[in-house]
C-alpha cells in the first residue's frame, strides 16, 4: 500500500508540474486509490468528462453512479457544476451510446456549497477501508470524494453508508450527502436531466439493470428510424 501511495504521489506531482509552476501535490494518508480510482478513470474516458484541474487552488468532487458534482475556487472566484451521464441500452448492446449534460450552478449556491464543504468534517474522515467495522458488499452505491486543496489531494470512497450500523462516520456521510443536495438544489437538475434523456432504455454507470421509458409503437418506429440515421452518420466519419 505504501508503494502504491508513493507511486500515485509521484504521478500526481508530475501531473501538477505539467500544469502549474512545478508545485508538488501530496496524497493524504487516509486516502484509498486501489480500486475506485480506476473506476473513476474509466467513467472520465467513457463519458468524456473533464479531468480534475490541478491548477485550481481548491477543487471538490463528489461522484455517484450517474453524476459528478464539482466545486472550484481560483483566487476569489468560486464556481460549481454538476454533470449527469448515462449509457444507452439498445438491443444486445448495454453501452450503445452515451448522454451527458452539464448544469452550471448559480454563483451564490456555489459559494454556499464551498463554505459548507470547507467547514465540514469531510477532510477528517478517512476512506472506508480505514474505518473499523465498515462493511463491504457487491450491491449498493459507493460514494467517491476528491478534494484538492493547495498542494494536498485526497481520494476517498465509502460503500453504501446506509448499510452501516452504528458507525458515526457513515451517519455523517449520509447527512453530508443530504446537505450537499439541499444546498445545491440538485434534485431539480436531476429531474431535468431524466426528462431530457433521449434513449428508450438506459442505465447508469456500474448498474446491472436498465431503465425503460414506456412509449407507443409509433414512437418506437420513429426512434428506430432516427437511430439508424444516426448510426449511418457515425459510420461515415
């Protein structure tokens, strides 16, 4: 584990040096980069999501199966955005196409989220593998948090906090997620995204099941025609 952390520290330092004035970036000791870091990297590649900007003095990212919230601070400027993403499920292809939409948060909301995150306990809580009695499983939702503050970087993951019994850190994560959603007014963005998904059937990244939108036979025929046309145009490129 020490070798892995040292390797990542070196890699992060190289990445930071290529974008900043050769400042070093240090991984916190309570981080975990063994498995979920690779999953996150796959999402970034598959959905063409933005990499973490190491030039910023402060970046907070929270990842869920189909979304990524980011709060960034540069000098006195604070900004926020949430990106939603899904796979299309079509015939035998469970990842036929992707749909991604970005919502930029109002300045006041971004600033409120920044203040809440900065003053919360999220920086002090270690990744779940370092928390006594934190259970793991195959089904559930893993919450991932990235925090870059000056030259310090942390990457933490928490498997299904609601499944943990009597663990203080799990209770905090549940409350933290709820507060983030409330302050950011994320529910309305999530609803808008779902309404705009152009697929008949889709699934979230890492999910084993798909969601099907009920449509008429006429709508299905139209969808098939549009999809064939889209595929032909893609093949011409």
